[in-house]
């Protein structure tokens, strides 16, 4: 692995003892919050590997819930995030899973409310860095370190072109893009990392584009 700065090794400014188990966990939770788009009514968190073994001692539990409350890694409110979630009526449950995963610091988060639910799998790869590897059954590779747009669309000709044309019209540069689908002609997921946070009016325009059925974003 190549490191761009010393902070990739020692981790970000953060609350908690571990960049992998605390800062990374907070970023996984915050990515789930941004993709859901609002505060959930429930959060079921499934922990694997070393996350499952040490999550209470390393603050992984409070970090993930802090992320779901939209706290950044250095927000002191992370320490009391479980109490805050309880006071807001958020039903939080943690599960220690014995199944083997590709990475030891893996969390699967299911959040939702009366209207919708999302399921996300994230891994903490060290130094506070994370990767989101699955969303609602779609495989992906999302760092969570850059602003991003996620577009669920029908697997049809023109869907990708219509999305990229809208971004180009607003002078938004694409840093990385990937597309996955569950089967030919069914639903597909477009993941686009960009150089700046995306405004609501751009999201609204994307939602109206041909073949696009759902839009979400991750902001800095």
C-alpha cells in the first residue's frame, strides 16, 4: 500500500484509541448516514473479525453510531453517541458475527425507518481509511474519502451518458467511476467520485434523468 502522507499511517485527528477501530468505524457509520440521507429510526450493526472481538474496548460501537449521527472522527460527542441515539428513539443493536470475512475489520450496517432501508458493508483498512464494499447487494469499491454520487438505474443504453452529461454541464469533474449490475437488463449501480460536494439542484436534475431511479451522495 502506498501512503501519501504521515497521516495515512498514524491516522486522522480522532476521538478514541485506534484509527482502524474508532476513526475508520466512524467513517463507515457516517457513509451509511449520508447514503441513507437522514437520521434512521433503527440501526442493526453486525461486526466481524477483530471488530467483533474488541469493539467495546476500542470504541467501535460508539464510533459507528456517532457516524450514523453524522459526527466526524474528531467530534467529542462520539463518546456519548449511544446515549444520544437512545434519547432520540433510535433502536440500536449490535451483533457479534463468527463468519470469516475477507478483512478482519468488517461491519455490516442495516439502517432504516418506516419508508426505506439500506444495507451497507464497510471495512476499515488502517489509518482511519475505509472502503465501502457493498450496498444493497451491489458490489462496489468506495473510499468514503471523497465526495461521491451513487445512482441506481435501469441497465439501459444512455443511463451513464445522461448522468455524465449533467455533471459536465455543471463543470463537475469526475475523479473515478465504476458501474456494477445484478444481471443484464436489471438494476445497476453507478458510483462516481467527484472533486467537490454536490449541491441539491444537481441531485434533483440527476433524479429526473432517463433510467435513473434513485440518487444518493457522500459529502466531505
